[in-house]
């Protein structure tokens, strides 16, 4: 899955990768509102590892947004269930 600025060809953009575990960390922290401890447990990793993953994910997303880069979500299987209202 690729998110990029509208009207800009992909071949002219810097690409920023977001790994599946980074996307999952963002989902658990920012959409599910889990604590780092609960999110880490759900992912089967230590809290410190989870903290590193979510920090890297947030850096990548911020970089793409601020620099207008393409955000490449690797191996994305996005849950589009209606459990969270879109804003």
C-alpha cells in the first residue's frame, strides 16, 4: 500500500518504508489506545522492543508527512472493520 501526495508522480518522490510490525504498533497504541505494556504483550514482544518499534513508526510517518514523501506500507493487510469511526 502506498500513500503519497496527490498530483505528484511516485517516481519523483522519496520513499519512506513502514514495516508491518510498525503499522501494527501504531494501530495498537493510537487506535486501540492500549498501553505500551498491553500492546507489547499482544504483539508477543518486550515493552522496550515495542517502544523502539512505535518510535520508529512515528518517525517514518512524520518524515513522510513533513517532507511530502511517499509512505510505503510493506506487506500491509489493513483492518478496515468499522470498529473505529473515521474522522
